C-alpha cells in the first residue's frame, strides 16, 4: 500500500465562532502518520509569474476532497446555494409528512 495524503478539518465546538483548522498529513502503509505540513507561506504576487508554471500549494485526490466535504458537513458547513442535491428533496418530503400529520390531527381536509 502506498502513502496517503489527508487534509483533516478540526473545529472547537466549545468556542462560538471558532475557526476551522486544517492539518495536511501523510500516512504510511500501516496508516501511521509519517509527515505533517507546516504553515502555508504567502508570497508577494508577481504579475509576470502568471505565464510561468508553478505547482499548487497542495493537491488532493477526488476521494480525499469527498472526505473533506463530509467532515465539513459534519461540522455544520453548508453550501450557500439553494437546492443542494438531495437535501431540498428530503426537506420537501419531510414537510409534506408534517403537513399530513397536522392536517390529520386538526381534522383539516387537504
């Protein structure tokens, strides 16, 4: 098994407004942590560098991005656009079920 890079999100739920912190780690074949990333260094932007190739600060495979999205979702981060796949449909079904219960309980014809 090859080494695997992970981007892990952390949040202190005991502190209101606490930032989400990220760790970029590399795990070895036995899943032990073998390397960790230090802080990201911001450098002055040079317009002449646009035409030259530079590597990204880091990259993640699709599955690693999916894992990060799941972690952020579990921390309460949601997309800002309406109609998130699956969510609005589930909410609509839930609201329809609640309407049926209320109408039946209050004996209202729908």
